[in-house]
C-alpha cells in the first residue's frame, strides 16, 4: 500500500470503529404530596443502561406524628446508590446522610411515557424508607413530574 494512503485508511477505520452516538438530556424529577417535597436535577444519557448525573436536589420530608419531625436533606451525586434503565423502565435510589437522627432512602420506579415536545415523560411512583429513632417508616406516593429532554 502506498504511504500516502495510510493516513486515509487509518481515518476511515476510526470512523467505522466508532460506536453509536449517545445523547445526553437534562433530567428533572419532582414529588410534592403529603409525605415529601422532592426536587432532583441533572443529566441523563439515552438508551439502555443510561447513567444519571445528579447536579442538585433536595428532599423535604414532612412530619409524621409520633414518628419524626419535618427535616430537609440536600441530595448530592454521592447519595445516588442505585440506577437502572432498560427499555422504558427507570429505577433510581438515593440514600441521604443522617440529619437529626433521621435518614431516608428514596426509590423512584418509573416508566417512559409518550414524549411531549421532544421531552421524554416518565410516570411512576416512589417509596421513601425513613429511618428514625422511633424505627423505620415506609411512605409511598406518585411522581408529580419526571422528564428528560
């Protein structure tokens, strides 16, 4: 092979060896009900096994009489302990630091719905496992809004 063709062949091999492109989208998810107010913001990849990169978040746990008082947690990227996306399913788990002897494990279980204006909508539910000096409490509810786009 002539030497002048080597750079062209190498460039062609790089183009064909490159994997498919994966887009990243902004991610916003919120909960607001009798149990908690939650805001999560970040970026998420596309396709099976997409990774979530949390940029900021908060969980405002509302008081449950006889169990625990209201407490607010900042959610940081290190609190993301589980994440899974496959097909239309998404599962995310966050474990907070302890504040006032209370910690929470937030589980989001969602499924991709129909896109709206090129924004992927997720519908689903959450489970909040609250650990306090009075024992463990499990709270459940529905996502208010969860989208990527």
